[in-house]
């Protein structure tokens, strides 16, 4: 369990997340050799990225940014983000 505070004083618990996606492990889209990120969606629908590296932290992101992250890391978009696909892929 990891509990993290988002910018607006909301605490998210990774064990309570509604969904979790890991980054693509093929080395092509990872941030770097020592930096990794996972995307979570809270039970209430907030998207946030957890950074795992020498710098650890959390940042809330928009649904559009979540869609980009998922597509970049080879995941299918969940139904509530599917409408972003046409706008973010050329």
C-alpha cells in the first residue's frame, strides 16, 4: 500500500485504486533506465501517475493525458477514455 497526497489535499491509496496500468517494459517508451511510472485511476475516477525512481512522487493528470500515457505504453483505452483516441493519434 502506498498512500500519496495529490495537489488539492486528496489522499489516494494505490491498493484502493479502481485500476492500475504498468508502463511498457520493452524499453522503448520507458522514461529512462532508472525512472519508471505507473498510471492509476482512483475509485472516484482521478487519474494519477506514480513515479518510481530516485525521485519518487505522484501527480494528478487529466483524462486526456491518461489516454496518451495508456496508448504510448501499449494499453487499450478503457471505455471512458476511448473518445480521446482519435484526437491524440495522427
